C-alpha cells in the first residue's frame, strides 16, 4: 500500500490516452510498413517487367536479324557486327552481360569473349518461356560475373534465320532495379506518408477527447457518489438522533415504570404479577441496550467527538477476552467526514468478523496515512477461509466489499483455510 499505487486524475487521463493511441500508432506503423513493402514489391515487379521488355526488344530488334549461319559458325565479321549493334543498344544501360546459347548448351556469342565456345548445361529449354530470376554466381557459366553485384538474368528463346532455336540471355544490375523501385515508390510516398500521419494525428486527438470525456464522466460519478454518501451520513445521523430521543427514551422510561410496578406488586403480595413485571422490565432494558448498541453502529459518538482512532479502539475493547490485540492506529485528526466514516465502517465489519467467525487468538490493526492515501490493515490468525467460495457466514465481508467499491477505495482480502485472514483497504482522502 505504497503512495505510488495511489490513483491520480492526470495519470488516469494519460493512461487512457496511451491505451488508445499506442495500438493506433502500432497499427499505423504496420500499415505504413506493409504499404512500403507492397509498393517496393510492385515497383520491383515493374522494373523486372521492364527488364523483360528490354530483353525482348533486343532479341527481336538486334539479335534475331543477325542470327544466321555465319554467326552460329563463329564467323568473325558476323560476331563483330552483333557486338557493335548490341554495344550501341545497351550503352549507358544497366545491362552488364549478353549471351546467346545454341540448343546444345554452347555459348555461341557473349560480350565476354572468354565464354564463347564453352558448353554448359542449358539454364532452360530453348523452346521454353521467358524467365527472369536472380543470377546464381555458383554456376560455372557465371564465374566471370562480379559476385558482389546483385544481378537479374532474363532468358528467352529466339529463332535464327536458319530455323534453329537459340536462347538469348541478358544480365541486368539488381541495384539499378532497386533504384528504379525506390524512385517509383518515392513518387507517391509523400501522399501515403502524409495520409497516414494525418490519420495518426486524428486518432491522437480523438484519443485525447475520449480520455477527457471519460475523465469528466468519472469525476461526475465521483461527485454524485460523494453527494450520495454525504446524504447517507446525514440520514444515519438523523435516524440515530430520532431513535435516541424517541424510542430509546420511551423504552427507558417504560423500564423504570415496570420496575416500580414490580416493586409495588411485591409489597402487595402479588408475586406472579411482580415476576411478570420484573421480566418485562428486564426485556425493556435489554431492548434499550440493543438499541443503544445499534445507535453506536449507526453513528458512533466517538467517531464524531473523539475521532477515528478512539472509535476503532472502542471496538477493539469489545472483542472477546480470548483475543490478544496488537494495534497501531494513527490519530489522523484532519480526515474528512466521508473518509473517516468509510474507514470506520470497514474496520467495524472486519473486526466483527474476527470476533464472530474467525476463532482467532490474535488480531493486529494498522491504520496509517501515506501522503493522501489512508491505509487500513486488519490481520488475524484464525481459521481463515477460501475467498473464492461464497459462505453464508461472511456477510460482513460482502458488506465491506460493496462499501469499498461504492466509496472509491480499494479492498484486498487475503485468506486461506487454516492460514488466517488479512483485510487491506486503502482510499484517497478528500
């Protein structure tokens, strides 16, 4: 029951705002991240499609017209002509490697002369579809490519003028594709980021407005509760005064009258009447005592005149002689009437449970103030019980639970069969 556990309106407001804003911010961040990922993937796919288009154009416009028997047989003039055409077409682009395979897996042309004439397993069938995929540097035909560069390889079948099928292949820098994708995303990123930021700001403002409304409603409920408790205190005081000045006084007078009549009946020899009158007098006195005890419960004089600690010590004095009492009860003279009455009722019901149900040998009571927090703890070594199981004999515990909830305080009951019971109650004084 430390001071740090005391609720504060500003803390509650911040907590409600954070409960609303943090999930919203996380959701926005996820939305933004997914949007970025989707945009980058879309841009990357678009760039790959552009690479495929470039490879298709080169194959149809440059390679196919020159793909004749002279080229396939390695005639130097044909190779130089294709070299010149490809150089002029790919100059300044991100294409770093060009190859032409025959159906036997022989590279009949490459912009890297070291590969020309070498034979490798065909990366795909010469009659297959266009394929775009990352370059695998572990393949032997790619050993001359720079392994530090990320490349995309586009392969597509082409037909020569001799009617044979060949495989045309270009390798394009992945970095360029990434830059293209980034540029494509950056073209609409400001709109996306701005929209998400505006949405986030609206959510934050909405969260603040909601938290303030919740705080205002909570304060309104607390005010209504305080009015209700004040009215209850006033009504209890009025009932106690009416009982004391009315029925209690009348019963006390009746008791004296019956006692006098019993004494007169004894003198007149009316023994049976004297006995009946004496019994009626005793019953009326018992009724007066019970009513006065009820008056103390309704509104104890010591609570108003001597303070909270004196009223609690009065209850401790009323415990059975078999119960040893250890008490550290602060005076707390500056308590407001509402807090004083609530703490007293909690203590009264808890001690009544100790006296009637616990079978305890010892009970300890601690009442203290930490900053603006009033802390009450009552512990006994009795038989205990299971707090999760409702028992008819624990009406008092249900009473203090309801009282704690309606008063704005917090109650914790710790108990177990054979392990005693501890009642902790704390509330903020007004």
